[in-house]
């Protein structure tokens, strides 16, 4: 047993300072995710790369999110809007494959800028609805297929950002806060299966990264719990405003990639 612990200690290549700072970042990121239903990677990864290498930060956050999505998918299964997922899940998986294939052939810088400006424009529209009385636009279920496909392709090509298209779609469908959080958790659970397989095949899940993820797990639970408590105490209007600010920040984050 002692030799096993010593072997783990030898394999773990990060300092106490790196662990402490990363823990604070992960906690804050999952508070945001628990409150808004998305955004953990968007918040954490730009900060984590100042502390740990990006090839460790991105796979680790993916694994943490995947573990959380397993729990949320089981816990909130009765709140999931399955009619939406029956369309979204198949096209999302196709989008992951398409994103991987297109990654080497498209001008990703141009696409990223277009995606960022679209997301920021929609965030501005939500705020205009809330503050200036602009009419609320709804969309039909026919948009699920292109949104799911493009969102997953964008996530795969850019390492994030595309999922906000699904967030916009859910908002325009008028899905409530609890149902929204439950539905996107199940959808992104399936998307993450494909993405984590890619990380694993590329050799990014070293023993050190897996140990780091295990150390971060309690912060994931704590941040999610605190974020959900905050979300459950705010109105739908306040949630819409928070969602708009998160979308705008997501657009800025994508633009800065």
C-alpha cells in the first residue's frame, strides 16, 4: 500500500500551489455552471492555462464535466425535455465527427469570429427584450437538427463555443430553468463521450492528469451545489439576464481564442 501511494506521488507532477489555485478556479467555474447551466470550461480553461499546461487543463475539465453530467442526467431525468433530445442527440454525434474531419481544412479563425459575433449579438437581443421591451422571438423544433449539428461541430473544432448555439436554441424554445439545465446536461453527456474518446486516443489522460481530476472532484460537487442553490432562488427574468451576460462572456472568450 505504501509503495502504491509513493508511486502515485511520484507520478503527480504538480505543486501544492498549482493544486490550490486550480481548486479555486474549478470551484468558481462550477458555481457559474450550476447557476447558468453551462460555462464551466469557458470560465476555467482561460484561467487554468496560467497555472497548468493546456494539454492537461482541457482534458481534465472535459473529464470533470463528463462525471458531473452522469450524475445530473440520472438525478434530473424526470426534468429532461426528451422530445428535444430525440432530435438533438443524433445530430450532435454527427457534428462531433464532422468537426473532427473539418478541423484541418477550414479557416477556423474566420469561423470563430463569426460564431463569437453571433453569440454576442444574441446576448444583446436578450437584454433588449428584458430592458427595452423588444418582442420575444420563439423558434420551432425544426431548428434542433442544424443547431445540434453546428454546435457539436463548433465545440469539436474550437474546443468550446459551439454549445452556446444549443443554449440559444433552448432559450428561444421557452424551456424553463430546471428543464433547461437537465436537458443540456444529458445532451452534453453524449457529446462528451466522443470528445473524451478523442482525448484518450491522443494520450492526454496521463496518470498525473487523472490524479489531478480526482483531487478536483469535490470542488465540482461543491460549486455545482452552490450554483444550483443560487439559480433556484432567482426568477425566470433574472435567469434570462444572467444567461445573456454568460452568452456575451462566451462570445468574448471565443473571440479571444
